C-alpha cells in the first residue's frame, strides 16, 4: 500500500495536468463519433492509439465485423490498450464508449467545438462520456509517471456502439475473451454518475413488439370488418387496469436513481395502426378503411428481483386472456431484445478500492447507486463473466443526451484523482 506521502504526490501530479486534461477532452469532442450511423470510430481509435503508445501501451484496433450497423462505410472500430508493469499482479481496466448520440435541437454552443467557458467544456459527449474517458487517461498517465515500478497491468479501452446496445463494442470484445477474469480483474466504466457516486449496476430491459389483427373493410361499414386498433385499445386497457398498478407496487433493493425508477416500469415506445401517416407536405385526404393491423413496441424495465420469464409471462398471460374472452382477438408478439439486470456486490474489491479512494479525495463516503437504464456492464457481466465491475466517472447524468451538454473541469480532476489513487491501491504492493 502506498504511503500517504506517495498518494499526495500522485494526486498533485493529476492536478498539475489540468491543461492537458482540458485539451484532451476538447480533442475527443472535436471528433464527431455520432451513433447512428457510427461515424469516425476509426479516427478516434487512431487518436487514442497515438496518445497511449507514447506511454508504452501495446494497442489493438479491433473491428467488430458483422455486428449490427457494421459496414465498410461505417466500420465498428474499437481500441484495447494494455500496459504491463514490471511485476505480476492484477489488471485494472477502464472502459469508455467512444460513440455519442445525435445532436438534437436547442444548442447555444457548437456541439463539436469543445469550447471552454467558466470551467465547463461544452459539446455532444462532453459528459457522456468523453470527459470520463479523458479523466481516466490523465489518471493513468499520472500514475505511470509517478509509479513506473508497479505490479500488474492497466488497460484502457474505447468501444463502439454503447448508445445502440454495445453489440459492436463491449459485447463483441467480451465474446473474444477481452473481459475474461483470467486477464482482467477490475473494471471501471467512467460513465457520468458523478465524482462522489459508485454505480453498482443497472435494471434489466425487455423490448417487444405486439401486433393485433383485424379485417379491412369500408370505413362507412366498420361492422363488415374488424378493427385492429380497437383490439389494441383492449390491450392498452388491460395494461392500465392490471399491469401498470401491479408494476408500481414492486420495489427493488437495488439503489436505483432516480426514486421513480426503483420500481418496475414500462414505456409504450410507439403505436401504429391503419394507413401510414402522411408526410407534412401532403394535402391528400385519407381513404376510408378499417385498419387490419396495429402494432405497439413496449419497453419494459425490470428489477433484479424479477426473473425475465415472469416479466414475459405477465404480458403474454394478459394477451392470452383477451384471446379467450374477446371475440376475434388475436395477437403476435415478437421479442426485440432482452437484457438482464446486473448488480455488483457492495463488498466487491473494485467497490471497496474506489470507495476508499473517494474518501481520500473528497473526505467522505460515496453514495452507492444503480442505473435505471442499462450500460455496457451487462456484457462484461454476462458474456465476460466478470463480476468485479462498476461505473464511476465525472459528470451530471441528467445532462446526458441534452442540448448544451457539458463537463466541469474540476469534476473531471476529482474523478481523475480517485482513479489514480484506485490504481495505487491495487497495483502498488
Ligand atoms: Zn454513456
């Protein structure tokens, strides 16, 4: 264990890198890695490759061939960089996604300008999560300068497509063995949960399309047809009277934030029935038809206390009851995706390490939280079979995906000190 004196030298070294941290964050924001479609992944990987090679990292650029969205025009590139110390020991891995979501409206700053105003850097991805990536790189560089004679290894990965499920990123790498517990023992994902909070995991998600069927007829004689939208209305009515009240009663022991997400929830993502909607510039009137199909997409978020088959059966049993009781009702259900909840034990080594480092830097114990939505921990847990994983990084979660997204430089510096001290706690013997 490093002495207090050593730790002070290390955190001072992080603080001395303030300007380097700012310019690194700006450089990353200025590479527009929009997803969809998955632009400039190779450019940002090349940038990280040059940066980390300077510090003696061995780097691999890995394209996730054949994953959703991968094409020669929009290849899914990832980078994994590893620096082995002179002595054997554990490997600490920092994983950041390199993609950002669409810009949207309402910006007053250039979303890819990375402008610094009053200690805040603005841009799409500033908080989610190029600021976290930059903080982890600065932490690692400070650690390597201060303690080159360390045990074990440090890895930094920049991965694609987290915002669209992570299949061309962490899921692909986990499938190739990059997160096998025999080569990586501690994973920190610098998502924007805040410099004083440790995120232990996330709820599960189940996405499905439900379709109801009818029979087309003239709109003036609907009794000659069968309205698929009315059948869907019966489905939604069942949801309102049975499903939503039942879900609201279920609480989780997971420390999910915000409070409203500490229950089971479901969003009706979309509804479509009858003729396709006309475009805004169309002046035609609709033809008069009874709709013969209606579709909804549901987004069900579930708790670690709820098994996935129970979540599925709860919906299908409502639909089956309608099939029994409602004349001419029939449905099809197509599962779109399923992600299981993930929850790291509060006493796991990486939690204890980062918790102690937060106490060193901020002088108090962290809050333990869980995320309402999923992030790449799901793949590290299920595919990589690595349980010693958390999200910890700078930024305000509520700013993610918003206009004028920003990251505070001081927030990044706090997190970078915590990350550097965490490395010292694991890799210095
Ligand atoms: Zn993110």
